[in-house]
């Protein structure tokens, strides 16, 4: 039998999902789901991972599990085609993590660039929680418990995949071929790798208040798009505009910037949007050309971006509204997905225990061997 193609990916439920998640991962997941190329798809709400740095705020996680589930479903993930499940409800993950801990050194974890950056950012009072420090190991368990071949994630997750593959190789080397090495599947459009916030800052983040959420209303969307960062040097419509550049602030500090409206257009707009919303241009290249030459105002660009985004978000809002009418059914979807995840996970874990030779009760040979040894000793 040809090797099965299996997807696993997920998100920490620390907030509602925004359009950065959409272009960076959700949109792709829906395409992958509908491609029919995958035998199994697991999408995980990583609540246990979210708790590694939110131990004192479980309510935040509890509230956001359902938000993320609604975001998934409204973005077009179809419970008939993929298993949506909750991480903490699959105890097999915890057990696997515990075995993997023996295969990874503290020093190796300390070198993980993602963990390093996060530690610098978060500045945990009272020291780093051990669970947080070890989350790359638990993430390796998330992926390998399902024998995932394909992990669609953003670029920031690269170090996690590298760490996972090291664990897989080490495990298979010591205990025999059991686990599958996964490949990362990165977003295909450069603008999607990391969508900046509406203020032009490097990343969309709830605490910076620069996110556009999938669940934003048309009115909220319009307000956010209208206040977006563009080109600080483009003061009059007739001035030449810049898609990126540098400017000096009032304190004389130089900043490089990207024109956020065009970054978003790169990520979202299609040629067909021009026909519908801005027929003066055939495509984004023509529009950019005019902007750079001068004569195209930011207001027009923003209006177009609003129309494009609203067009993408409207079907998502509609689906969300439907699912919101029957929240118990959404939990039921998660429960079903979790049951399926546990079934697959239990199978892998049985193989893992067997490979590690800790499947004592199923190990007939071991029992016979020990019986014989003690019988001989007592002769
Ligand atoms: N770390 C991922 C994030 O921050 C979430 C996650 C947890 C994940 N386990 C995973 C992603 C396994 C892919 C595969 O979004």
C-alpha cells in the first residue's frame, strides 16, 4: 500500500483568528481539504500548548476554544472531510511527549530559535514554566501521533518541524522504524508568510490592536481599512507613491516600511476583483504602476482593499452565523473529531510501546522468557 498522506496542523486558542491566520494557513487548509489528495486531515485546537504560558488564565483558553472552532468551520473546514479536535482531550499525546523527552536535551531546546524569541518576548516572571520550555517536544508528539506526512504551517514553525524530525530519526534509530518524518508545507505567496498588522507593524497581534478578525463586521472592517498604514511620503494624490521605503520620524530615527495596503492586496486580491471593483486596471501590477507614478490616491486603494476583503469575509461571516445558532452541535463536532483522533493515536501509541518494548502485557515472549528464567533459578 502506498504511504498514506496525512495532514496535521493546529492553532493555540489564545484569541479569535484574524486574516493573518487566514492567508497564512486557513485558506490553504481549506484548499488542501478540498483537493482530495489527503487520506486524513487532523486540525487541532492546541489548548494544552496554550496553557503552557497561560497557566494562570485558563478561562481565556476555555473561551477561545469555541471561537477558534467557529473560525475553522466558518473559514470552510468541513467536519465531513477533516477531524477537528481538542488537544487536551487526547491523553495519548501526553504519554508520547513523556517518552520523547528522553530523546531531546535541555541544551537542544535552549537552541530552538522560536522558543528563544518567545522567551525574550514574554519575560516570564518567576522563571520559565517547564511545560512551556518543553512545548516543542509536545508539538513533535502532536505531529507524529497521527503519522502526519504534511504539516501546513507558517515559517515561524520551521524550527518545530526540524526538532520533530530529529526526534523521529532518533526514535527510529534506537527503537526501530516506527515513526514518520513529516514535511513542512509553507504558504506559497510571500505576502502570506507573515501578514503585518494594519498599523504596518511586523505582526498582527491582539495586544497591539492591529488585527482584522475573521468575525469582524463589514463596519468594523471598513474602519480598520480606512485607518491603515500606507505610504507616509504620499501626501498628495499627485505625488509618486511607494510600495515600500524608509522615512525619518520627528526624532530623526530612520524606519523602513512597507505600504500595508499593497501587502494586503498582494495577499488577497485576484485579477477578477478588478473587473468587479476597480475596472480602471486589469490587475494589481497596473494598479501599482499608477500608484508609483503618482495620481492614484490612498483613499481609492483603501476602498478597493475594503471591497476585496469584504468579498472574502462575507461568506465566512455567513457560515459563522449559521454555526453560532447551534453551539452544542459545534461541541459535538469537536467531540467526534477528538474520538477519531484518539482512535488513530491509540494505534500509534501501541506501536510506540511495542517498539520501546514496554508493552509488557502484550509481550508473550517476555512473559514466557521471565517464567523460564525464574523456573530455572528455582530448580
Ligand atoms: N505552535 C502552533 C502555533 O503556535 C500550534 C501547534 C501546536 C501546532 N501543535 C502543532 C501546529 C502541531 C502544527 C503542528 O500556532
